[in-house]
C-alpha cells in the first residue's frame, strides 16, 4: 500500500468537512476520487499533502505516518500535487515555474523527460506562464510536479477548462506516466476521462467515502453513477 487514509476527519475552522474518509492507493494503481461538487474531494487531497491537518484519523505514505507532519516536510517526500486551478506563478517564465519543482531533484534527465512528455514546452521556456493557453498551463503544472520524480502524483480536476484535444493528450500522458511506474490519485469531474484511466474508483458523498469499485465492476452499472453522482454516464 502506497497511500492509506484511515478514518480521517478534517475541519475548516468549525466546519466539519471530512467526516471519516478511508481510502487506499496501491503502488502503480490509478485511483479516481469522484463525487459531486462540495463533497470534500479537494479537501481530501489538501489533507493528504498537509495543507490542512486532520483532527483525527491516520494518513500513511509508503509506510510512514505523515498525519502530523508539516506540509513542507511532506513536500520533500515522493508525493506531488497538481492543485485545482494549477497555481502557476503567472508573471514568472515557464522555466522559472519549472525550477520551483526542481528544488528536490538534481537529476538533469528529469527536465528531458518533461520535454519528451510535453514537447511544446521546450519552445516556451522564456514565456510568462500567465500568457499560455489553459492546456499549456496544465502541461507546465504537471511538468513542475513530475520534475521531483514522485512515486505518487495527485491531480485535482486536471481537465477543467481544457479543449477536447488537450483532454485526449492529457489522458495519454497520465497513462504513460503510470505505465512508467507512477501511482496516480485523480480527482475528476469528467467521468469518461476518469474511467478511461482508473483501475479503481472511490465515490465520495458529503465528506465520506461511500463506495469503491474496480473499473470492471463498474461496467454496465449506470445505477452507481446515478446514485453517487446524480448523473447518467
Ligand atoms: N478554505 C475553506 N474554508 C471553509 N470551508 C471550505 C474551504 N474550502 C472548502 N470548504 C468547504 O468544504 C466543503 C468541501 O469542499 P471541497 O473539498 O473543495 O469539495 P470538492 O472538491 O469535492 O468540490 C465545501 O462545502 C466547501 O464549501
Ligand atoms: Mg474540488
């Protein structure tokens, strides 16, 4: 087990948000976390990475208890996070943005690997990140995250605002990273995108994980999507 959340309860001030989240991500798995708006998917990722601390429960990463670890220490471990909305530094160049992901890596080959995955980035290194298209910004955000060569990559709604062509290429890139050994925890609103990639899916409802199923178990089970997401897929 690479990542485990065991009965995690998280508050924002007095707001009780995660009300007992338990989930597991195995090495080399792609796991999708699905649920309606506001159920706590982003809060789950923020809790894992340490931006917000759980009041009770336990989080382990590769056998290490990270529940009480400060965010900057978790940031040094082999976990990377591409947050919702990408959070690039818009006035910094693409290269400067990428360098913020290289603080914990000295391997020169890491940048070449990024150029292999996202060939268009190479020609834009000196452009301001804020001047790029949504798809290009997502490419930079993912590049920055994988430059630290994480074992596990967490992506929050990576397809939001992307044109269909970029969505298709992003799907290929995530599949490729996974084929090369990276474990992925994906929060996604586009169900077909998530299902094309995920080995396993967790469904969240109101601060809790209510159901898990493998991709095979979800074949032909429209009822599950209606029940937990309220949508027809
Ligand atoms: N910083 C915050 N302070 C207070 N409440 C928040 C904060 N961020 C999110 N929330 C609330 O927590 C709940 C879960 O939000 P979130 O984790 O962003 O859901 P999701 O990602 O599933 O849409 C929502 O009700 C949201 O309004
Ligand atoms: Mg969210």
